[in-house]
């Protein structure tokens, strides 16, 4: 793999080596992204785009980095390519759906979760959340429990009179009861002594919860 790394760094002077504990990884400037990814597919055999995701560095700039994981089905080897979004407020990179058609859904998910625009995408719509959802759940400022929001269907919201509620974030591990009706088998936390509103007792260690909390959780199931 070091031979491939040296070859790519020499062939594409704008690349920099990216820290990686597994396969070769590179940082690529966004203005050269399409050129480099096309070369990886056409000249180096990376014919399969396995994933598109992003990193939110939050208070740093550039804040967002888009990451591509590629695989060569002939050579059975992976490569990782990362490129920054130069605008922290309206992050964007060019779409790679013209190189790998599977990027269509990968990019839609990254847009849905991080709010990153993929310029030139043929149909950039949300794929997990509803279209009017006002947040991007994988951004660092998004609370772990989520936000209270109106239900997406107006008729259901009007009929039920409720909203989508934040998830209670009590201490895990989470597990479901294996007996009784399905309505009582929702996942419960072993430690239900605290939530995102009620602070966790400082004397509790997350890996050594008192017996009374574990037994209480089991009884409630």
C-alpha cells in the first residue's frame, strides 16, 4: 500500500497524505476533487463507491469535511479521500454521481444529516428526515436526544395534538424485554436514574451501576 501512496502523491501534486490506521487516505482540494476521483476510477480501478459521509469539526474552519470510501473489486483494496467544504455557513462540494451512480443516495443522506450541498446532484432531497425538517441531526450542535418538532403530517398533528418529542437519554446499555406483549418491549436503559434534564448522579460509574438501578430497570420491563 505504501507503493500506491507514493505513486499517487507523485502523480497528483495537490494531494496530501491523510492520517489513517487502515487503508491509504488522502486530502484533496475541492477544486481537484472530480479530476482525482475520475482518475481513481478510470486509471486505478476503484470502481465501487462504498460510502460518502462527512466530519463536523464544529468550531474549526473549514468546519465540514466530506469523506469518500472507495473499493477496487479487481484488486480488493480500499482507499479514502477527504475534501473540505470551503464555506462553513453553506457547505458544498461537487457531486460525484456522474462518476459513481450510487453516489446519488449516499450524497442525499450526507445532505440530510449534515446539510452539505452537492452541486450538480440530479435530485438532492432528504432521504431520512421529512423535507421540511429544520435541523441536520449529525451536526455537532444537534442535541443527542433531538429537538421537539411538529409532526410532518398536518392531519396527524391536528388529530393527535402532540409533537415529536426528544428521546430520553438515560444511561445504557439499552435492551428490550423478551417476554410479555410487544407494546411493553420497548428498549429500556439499565440506569434510569437520570435523563438529559435530570443530571446523572456523580457517584455512579457508567461501567459499574448500582444493583438497585439494574434491578429496578428489569422490574419495570
